[in-house]
């Protein structure tokens, strides 16, 4: 049942963060580590925060 719930979300394969701060922290880390500029957004499917390319 858990698996069914999780797989029902289109964002299932994305990293998810509980807070905006956590997502921004990960985005900052990715920028330093990989030089990748990422933005954050609150997901309408899971109500968590994801990273997105900008
Ligand atoms: Zn989501």
C-alpha cells in the first residue's frame, strides 16, 4: 500500500525535502559541488520541496 501511494506521484523519482530551507541547502550544495544552478519549488503532489533546473 505504501508503494502504491508513492508510485502514484509523478515526482516519485525526485529528491524531496521537508522544508524550503533544506531544499535550498541542497541546491547550494549542488552549485558548489557540481556547478549546477538549481531552484526550489513546493510540490503540489506531495507537499514537499523539490529542486528544479533554472
Ligand atoms: Zn512532489
